[in-house]
C-alpha cells in the first residue's frame, strides 16, 4: 500500500484545494416584484414562481399576542 514519503506542504495543499473557494451565488430578477432571488426558487419577497403565486406569505409584523410564548 502506498504511503507518502514526505509531508504535503501548506502551499501544495492550497494548490490542490484552490478550486474549492466559496463564491457568491448567481442571482436573477423576480419577474413579479423585480427583487433579486435564487434561480429555480420561489421568490422570498413575494412568493411567486414561474408566473403564479406559489407560497402565501405571512404578514411581517406577526399577531403580537403573548399567548405563543
């Protein structure tokens, strides 16, 4: 079984992993509200996907009662 003769240096390790760098996701404009969203996902701003209402969004403020606690 093959065993490494020498330790892999940090520079070599970095060269090997250079393609693993994290980059920002590509965004596209929502056709309904014109906000930026991930492609092939429901718009988090308006809830539309492919020209129809896919998700009914809750109002932003909430109900305000303390019964939920």
